[in-house]
C-alpha cells in the first residue's frame, strides 16, 4: 500500500534483488533461495532470461513467503508477514540446501534470512569455502541477539549493515567508530548503508563517505539487497570497496524506481536482448 492506495502484488525477495543487481556487473551469477509450491514458473523463467542461474533452488512443500508493506508519506514502512516466523525460517537457506557449485564460487552474499538459518549457514560456509563472504543481516533480530550476530560478523570478509544495524550492534551513533569496531572483529571491509545519504566505507583502515545520487523513488524495498549484490560483484572484480559502493548505490537507484524487482529485471532483460 503506497500513500493509502493499494498496489498490485510485486515479486521481491532479498536473493532476487541481490542476484539481479550483481548481474549488472558479472555474467556468472547464481541465486539460492527455497521456492514455494505457489511460485509461478514464469518468475524463474524471467530470472533465467535475465542471466541468473536458478536451477539448484531447493523446493519446499510450503507457500511462498508474502508480506504486505504499508508505506507512510514520511518514507516509513510497516511490514506485515503473511504466515508465521516458523514458516519464514523453513523458507530460509540452511547448509543442507547448499550445492557444491556454491562452495566453488568466488564470492557469496549472505542475504537477510531467519536468525537460526543465518547463524547456522555463516560458520558452515566459513569452514567449507574459500569464497569471500559478504554478510547482510536482518534488522528484525537486533534485540536480544547482539552477541550471536557479532559472532557471525567476525566470520565475514565484508560486512554490509544498514545504519540502524550498525548503531545497534556497535552501540554508537558514530558510524566511523562503528565501522572500525566491526573491522576489529574480522571483516577486512565494512560498508554501512545509509539509504539516500549513501554509504560509509572502511577498507584497509581508510574511511570514505560515498554519496548516492537522488532518484524519484517508487518503492524503497529491496534497495539494501540490491546494494549488497552489486557491491559484492563489483568488489570481486576490482577489489576497490569505494567503487563497489558506487556500484551498489547505482543498483539501488534502479531497484527503487518501481515495485519489487521489476526495474532490475527489465534492465537485465534489455541488456541481454
């Protein structure tokens, strides 16, 4: 619902946003997310046509995760999950879902998912792959789980928190101090997402503020996921975290120009055509 006006359902999903954003940079991109019994095959066909590999997706005998998002005129969002936390957890990725091809990747983006799945998956991957791990958390689990979340932050090569997550986990409003705290745990790069304000990037001890160009936003959902996907892809190619943050911001601007993944998908299909 946007400005009080109901909108048509739109396809989303953290992994889909991230994968399509990564496709802006890389040719070889795979997505791993469980599929529900009601997911239209046309959705997977569109992702394939956009160049995203979706042939190893684990199937669940459950409905696809759905949310109703109500947008306020001040830019705020209220999420209503259709279903239970248990359902969301079962539709998240666990180690048993990971094919060998993922372990052979150069980089893996760990998108926001259920708390238990991310706590299980991150250390499992760290032990079994040399891929660079790009960690994106789920804001819903900040309260009461700080130590658990910091433990998996320490296992990541690159940490990509939102500003809200950074402040809560580092217990400071000083984002540079927060970035240095996270880096002291293990990640070589930290990029704090600041929505329209851009991002703060810490790499090799150097801090940079990376601005974001303005855009007429239609749907801000998925901006952070798109940022993470494009950031990871660009960072794998260049090793330059500041350039990666610029690539992330560019992908986020595309994502928010329409509802769901429509704009990122349309761009990928046009490029391949």
